[in-house]
């Protein structure tokens, strides 16, 4: 691992997080998230393994997506659940008003509930969900913020609840692979967006599996996936003594 990747580069800031970020480029970034995440995050696996089986056991599945950004994951889950004949209430949560505004304007009939708030506010309101998830959020957090989100996630998970936080794992291979895969698209599909540069920054900011294992509270599981994926997972059934 190169010196720049031996530890988290917490001082690096993604361009889209800048309040002064170019509005047009930010909108294009949100609009391209669905395609990029479909290739990198493999949301179909999440749906088949965790969402659909729970939907089959529930009259109405409640899902919370923390740090939902442009809402692409929420819309994908809503489409698949509707296609399979399941009823669900999906909340896209983000602290950035720009993300919530863009996502709600591009809902496309998915019926997502878009909310600008922090997890602590939902905990205070007594909200609970069957599935609490996030995608590419953990690397935005410092260790203290991560502990808060993990604690809040457990409190937000209802009976038989599942928490599943997905992110990219920091490594030289992940950095090289992402750089190589996105370079041919930099002037076409990804042009005028923050995706390529921010993706490389996010890898530098990301945790390794070992770092998450060291910080994970009791009851949490850290799993790896392909390509260069990691998951922090908590299930109420398994957490019970």
C-alpha cells in the first residue's frame, strides 16, 4: 500500500461536499450515481439477500437509507419491491439540503419519503425501521461520528431489524482499479461531474476492514465483498444474548 493509503486521509474533502460546489456539476453527479453504484455497489445482491426475504415476512416493510444522496438506491429498491408485489415505505435521509432537493425532484413516481435530518433526530422521534442501510457513507465520517451513526442505527432498527452499511475498502488495488476503470469515461459519461475525482478521494478516506473491526461495538460484524467492498452488519436476532 502506498504511503498515501497507509492511513485514512481524513483531511481530504470530496468536491461535492463543498457548499460552493458547482450546481450543474453536482446535479450531473447525482444523476450518474445510479449507474456507478449499480456497477460498484451491487445493489441487486442487497435486494435478493436482505430486502426481499424480509418484505415477504412483513405486511409493509420500512426501510431507511442514511446519507441517501441522489436517492438512486431507494428508487431501485422501490421499483424491485413494487415489481415483486411487496408494499414498502422507504425513507431517504440526508443532511445535505441539495441532495434532498435534487432527489425529490427526480423521484420518478417511486414514492420515496425524502427527509433532511440527522439520525439522532430520528432516534429522538422514536422512529424504527425493519432495515437501516447506507451506501458510501462511512468514509465521510470520523471515528466519533461513525460510533454515533452505529449507535443510532441500532436504536432505529425495530424488532427483527437489520442494519447494513456498505462502503468501499481502502487499498492500493481499489484506488488503481477505480482510476483505471473511470479514466476512459472521464470525458464522456463522467464529464462535468465530480464522480471520478471524488471517487479517488473517497477511497483515500475509506476504512480498511481491520480498522472497522477495531472500532465496531459488540454485536457488529464486518464482512468483505467484491470489488473492494466492505459491510458493517448488525441483526437484532443475532445480537440478542
